[in-house]
C-alpha cells in the first residue's frame, strides 16, 4: 500500500502526521545547532525499531548511522 503509515512512537506527532511517517519516503530534519535533532531522531528510531519497523538513519553532520530491525 503506497500511503501506509508507520507510527513514530510519539503520540502527538503521529496524530499530526495522521498516523505516522509514510512507509515510502525520505525525510530531512533541520534546525539550529543544539536544538535536539539527533536526540529526537535516535529516540524515534529506537521506538520505531522496537515496534518492528525496518529503518535506516544517516546523519550527515555527525558520525551517526543507525539501522533498526
């Protein structure tokens, strides 16, 4: 299904996104330095992986690559 949603584990974000992230997609997160982007993404990735979602994250600013499940 093309518009299948994947819950992020953050209830309010999932509600805002009408169920979560699109199953097929590439997402880019940008903000000021020290705004908590990496911490947020790490927590979301681990929550999604713990729910069985296959996920890969590449951080272009830090040495941070995470794959889940």
